[in-house]
């Protein structure tokens, strides 16, 4: 089985920064995508950013220019550098990965437990 463990969430004032980490472990042949979603109270989960094996990235319009996703492929770890944080960024942030567990080519989707990010005014 594959596990995703997030860390780095916490409380920060508006304008501050946080760095989230997500480490994937278990039976992994390769990772096609890793990324971050978030869910605020009373709202649906939304895509924040993703990064592919080749390094291609995409970002939600609401975080462009403020958030940066990166990967350490050797450690199967993805990071989210969050700068210029706003109260609207307050949410539970979930790590997501699409992986191949074997060379057969089948792909699976996995989610972390989530880490709370709270931005105060």
C-alpha cells in the first residue's frame, strides 16, 4: 500500500509563509503526479497545484505568484512553499499522488490525511 504523510501546517499571520511537505512511502514504482488540494469549512475541495514527473506544474489562479510546488524525486516528497498568505488560504491541505505500483502500467490515486493551515488577519 502507498501512504502519504503531510506536515508543516500551522498558524500564521496574513502576509507570512509556511512550507508544507508530503512524503510518499510504500510500494511505488513511479509517480506520475503529486499535488495539493485544499478544503475550507463549508466549501468543496479544490485543486491548489500539481507537479508531474517531468517537472511541469499548474496552479489555481487564486495562488499563482504566491505558492510554489516542488519535488524531491529521490525521496518521493513534494513541497508547497506558501508565501504572502491570506486569510482566504485557511483550509485543510491534502496531498495527492497518482502512482504506478508496478511496471504493469496501472495507475492509482492516493490521498494524505490533511494538514491544517490557518491564516489570521
